[in-house]
């Protein structure tokens, strides 16, 4: 945390509270892990939950393509195939819907 933050900014920054119910084994494990990392239980939980949130968001927002998939994707962008009959029909149907509104 930057030293430039004053006490009020620090207080506002952590003003939201979240509660969770744990079974005894989960609590023991979290306490042990927090102790190993040298952090408080609260800091450990917040840090771990935030890391998990970042990973979950990345999994839903980032596409990782293999070399072969990446080549096919770029090729389709650079030289897209000609529209087939189904695509032309869908475009006519879409244009009919859009022009009526």
C-alpha cells in the first residue's frame, strides 16, 4: 500500500465487510496457511479471494489459442470465406427486422 495514503483513505478503502461460515477444518487450515504466510487471517482470506476473483475473470475474458488455432483465427480475419447461403439468408432476415423498427 503506498505510503501517500492517509488514514482516512485507508479507512474508506476497507469499509465493506463480508462474512463467511466455515467448518472447523476449513478454519484450522486457513489459520495455519495465514500463519505460514505471516499475515492475519483476514488479510489471508481477502488476498486469496481477490486472487481467485482475478483468475475467474481472466478465464472468462481472455482467450488462449494454440498455435494452430491462432493461425486459423488470423487467416479467417485476413481472408474471410465468402458468405454461404445460410449466412446470406440470416443477413436478409436481420435486415428485415432492423428496418422495421
